[in-house]
C-alpha cells in the first residue's frame, strides 16, 4: 500500500487542474523597484485575476 503523502506528491505536479489560464509572464527588468507590484511584475485584480502590472508591464503605463 502506498503512503498517502507519496500519492499526493505525485498528483500535485504541474499547474492546478482548475486554473483558468496560466499566470502571465512578466519582464522582471521592467518590474524592478515598481511600487504597484512590489517588483513582481504581476498583480491580482479585485476580481481575482492574475494580470501583468499596469504600472510597469503594459505599454503606456506610468513607468513608461
């Protein structure tokens, strides 16, 4: 019989199966020292979506 922790670890690899879309890829060079996203390059919106930081990642943002 397999250990339940071992079974969970095997099943837990990869993205969450219910994730709607992959997390956006941020340019970490542009994100450096951004106060809006704390240098992550992405933010979580009020609706719970994971999006690129509008301050440092999107063209025309305040950092441009």
